[in-house]
C-alpha cells in the first residue's frame, strides 16, 4: 500500500434531489487514525459506504489501499475491513461460527482461520463468549464481535462507522482501547466516523468535520481548537476587580483580561502555563478567590464556530439513552 491509504477527489452522492455528500476532497495517510466528525445526517455514513464500495458515487473519484473505487472494487474489498453502525449478525450462530464463515469467505484456509480466531479473541476481548449464541450477547459484545469479523483477514484499512453509538461509557472506553491497539501495535489505517466529540479528540490523529455533505474543516484536533481562540481562565472573586484586572494584564502570556460582574476572564494562548501565575497574582490583590477554572476550546466550539450548531457529546448521548 502507498503512503496514502485513502484519496477522494470531488466525491459526491445524491439521493434524488438530496445531495448527501457534496464534493468531498480528502487524503488519509497510511497508519493514520482519521476521525470523520459530524452530527446525524451530515453525510458521514454515506461517505463510508462509498469508500467501502457499498454505494456507487454520483460523481468524483477515489482510491482505497491503492485501488480505484469504481474500476477495481473487488481489489478494494479484499484490503478493507468494515464495521458499520448496524451489525448484520445472525443471532442463531455463535461467535466462532461467524468468524469461521467470514474467514473462509476471504479465502483463508482452516488452519489460518483457527489461528486468526485465537488472535482476535484475545485482541477484542471476546473470550469464552465466542462459543455462545450471538443472540445472548450484550450490545458491547456484538460490537466487539463485529469488529473481530472486520479484522479476520488482517485488512490494510479499517472503516469504523460510529462504533460506540448506543454503548455505555465503560464499553465505549474498551472499544477506544482496541482501536488504539490496532493502530499503534499493528499499524492499521483507521477511518472512524463519529458524532462524539470525545471520541474524535481521544483517538484521531486528524479530524475532518462534515456538515450538510460538505467538509468544512480538517486538521489535528488541537490545531482546529486553536483556530477558534485562546484558552480562558475564569476567576470568580470578591473584592476590587479593577486592581486585579491591572495586575493580571501584566502577566507574561496573558493576551487580555475582561471583567463581568464578579468574574475575571483571562485570555491566554497557553492557559495551562498561565493559570499558576494568575492564581499567585490574585493572592496578592485585595480579592478573595471563590473559584478558578481553566477552559480550553473544544471540537464542539470549532463546529459551533463553523456551522452555528453543536455536535452531540458522549455525556449528552448517555443522558438521552437513559431517558428513553
């Protein structure tokens, strides 16, 4: 595989009058975790289905693992693993039977399949549940089995379409650990779609933000967050805020100080480096500090800045799931 695992140029997909993906350009390097971030309906899943050869593009071009999406779909399929949102798992099979079938479909012989199942059982922490019927699995177990099925042929590129949607926080973190292992230890390229800010921030080397079918921003998570603005240190105090504002404005690294009632808002390029000098300076002023917090920009701030909307956060999804 070349140094670039996925290349898309002007990739489009329309459903009647609705253009779900509206001319996306992107390049994903080999060995990279690329996070594709956006709310429901933004075009994430449509993009993945095109790159996995499940949907034919309406326009544009793309290659995956060095093979053209349109002219060489069979070669693409041999080199990718895919775990979509809705896992197509037969509840009457057990996990081992499903993995054996998947391995044989990819041309592995019996010995190779047996070896891969042993490796995958440990890799995705399925354990003895492999011999249980899939119908008895929890949602987290089904996700991990689907991931194992996508990995049975040791693909070059792995597509994960919202792999933790609907999972509890503990199961979500376990999936994150497995994704890191695949990338770090096996060097696998991973294209990860998600609507969870924490997931993209935690896992992705680079993030592409899609909204209404258009790629509106791309870059490393920290780089994107820095585009929005500075870190903020918020101090809630009692006393002479005017004196405190003058003192804080003289601290090296502070770019601005604003007063809003009993709150002082300190702007800084590197808030972590400045928060301690701010605390020391306030202790020398005629104020009593009630609260001191550091707030750094988030990917939600980036999306809000670019689109005027917010993306679902993991804790919001957990609250919604509990309420439903």
